[in-house]
C-alpha cells in the first residue's frame, strides 16, 4: 500500500492506494456512520456496507444538483445525524462531489471520507478537497474546499468498470503527466496496453503517481490561488464540450486537452511533434481526439466557466510535455483561435 498525505487548512487527508475496500471500517471514528452511494454501486458492493445506514442517490451528471443535496439533508435529519456523525461517500466522482459537499455544509460541517470506485474518481474527484454541485448550467459553481479524512483507492474494484469508464480515468492520468511529468508520459506511451488490461503493477503505479502529482500540487496551493490552476488543463474546453454534447467527462476532457495542445502549438509553446504524441496516446487509450461541435455553442458554454473574468479567461497551456503555464486570453482572441479547422 502507498500512502499520501494532504495537509489541508481544515485537517489532514490520508490517501491510500492499494488498501482494500472492505477494510474501510478500520478508518472510521466512533459514533454513527452514514454511507452515501449511488444505485449502481449499491447493487455491486452493498455487501461491504449494508450494516450501515445508507443514502442512495441516482447516477449521472443530471443528479449533481441542490435538489439531490436537499434530499440527502432530509434523510440525514431523519437519521438524527449530528456533529459526531461521519459520512462515507462510496462511488464515482459524482458521489464524491455530492457527499463531500453535503458533509461540508450539514451542521456547518461534519467529518467524511471516500471510497472511490472508478478510475476517474480515484485519480481526480476524491483527491484534493474540491466538493460541489452544478447550478443553472454552471458546472461545480456551488461548492467548498474541504478535505476528506481518508481516501481508499482499491484498484481491484476497477475490474468491474466498463471500458468507457476506464478511458475516462485515463484522461485525467494523461492530464497529470502533461502538466508535471514527461517521464510518466513516456511510461504510459510504452505501457498503455497493460494499463487498459488493468495489469496490477502498471495500474497501481499510474494511480499512485497521478495522486502523487495532484496531492503535491494541492499541498502547495489548496485553494487554487496559483499552481493548482494547472490541474484545469483541458477542462475549460472539456466542461464546455461535456455540456453541449452530453458525452462523458473523460471523453470531453480528452477533446479539451487536444484543443489546449493545439492552442499551445499555435502560440509557439508546443511543437507539432509533441501535439501528435499527445493525440496518439489518447487514441491508444481509446479516447477521442476529434469532435464536431457548433462553434458558437462552444463559446457560450465556455463563457460560463468559473475561470472567466470580464473579457478574459485563464487558460492552461503546455510549454512542453510535462510543463504547463497559466495565460489569460481575451475572449475575442479565443473566438478566433477556436475557428474550426479541417484536420
């Protein structure tokens, strides 16, 4: 087992890669524990937690709303949950986002932990303390920064995932290599087949390394005032694509990273060869690199991004594979840059 620690402003978060799902109760404090999970995870894994009070939510981005949060508050009140109650979010990224937000706001905040059951959640949503929900078309516009006390990343649960869910997670792993580690990018180029087949040594190494990158950045910049913004690489475009097309988060982030890489190349930061390497790796990981979107709809969706201020938006660009920078771009300039090309 590999452990990482995030020293958050409100407490310490311990992330364990290789710990078993079934051991999560060893990390619980005394008192009442309430599980928050979704209908799909409950069907597969309820045997691990059916002796705890369980709140089951739906699945999909559409349920990441204040209405879902309100329903959970009501159920917590019926369970007489108090400030000694501990919440465990068991599921994918949406469960982690919602459970973390609920725990951070119910009674002004109660303790919580995560058992992420998707690759995407293990390397992204469960790590770093961002918790939130969508509101009126704005993604994660209502939320908190608050660290889970523990995160258990059991790579064995990944074997129950369909291929598209694995690819969603690989998109975030690629992102981490692109902004921080060219050596790991090369490793993934040489090991993608084993990664897709969930070879234990390879997938454990990729998950652990991805968490090492993210936890290190969060330790240096928990509230996203500086370096943590780099973790948004590909996401300004990805979130917009996700909204207008309805495709999954990982698929949209893949397309967003390609757009960001091309902009980096057009601005003279990234070479053509590096852009092609990025596209080829994404294709190897069964992720899309081309999309057919309405230009104006994409721009309108981008204008709802949290990183926009007045007439500018902060974009994350690559200076090379393994190194990124933040650059403020005028919205009008971005419109010109996003003019569709034939390739």
